């Protein structure tokens, strides 16, 4: 299914998108972001662009891009994740 989405929606690659942090487990270093269009993406702490400790807060608004990366369980991976209100 994810591969089909990649083929049908190539216009989403490298385009800045916004969404909301669904959940983020700082102790594990990963979580999920729900894009404004409803897609749920994986987010890893290494992709968070902040000074200091890289973590997100549940419910926080973020901007990110998807560069075609797929994470475990077939989820797209949000990259270059930037909190909007910090």
C-alpha cells in the first residue's frame, strides 16, 4: 500500500508540509506526526531540527518534509522536522 502511495503522490516529496505531533517517546527517540492531510508519518529524533535536546511534545505543531523514506511497518518518515512555535 505504501508503495502505491509513493507512485500516486510523488508531488509530496521534498515539499514542506505541516502537521501535529501525535505522540513522541523521548526515552525511545521516536514518535508519530499526523500531517494536515491526515497521513501519519514516523519521526525519529535525528530528524528534529532544534538546538539542544531533540524531542517533540504531543500536540505540538511542526513543519517537515518527506523525501521518499520509508520506516518500519511501511510508514513514511518525516524529515527536517521543525517545531513551529518554539
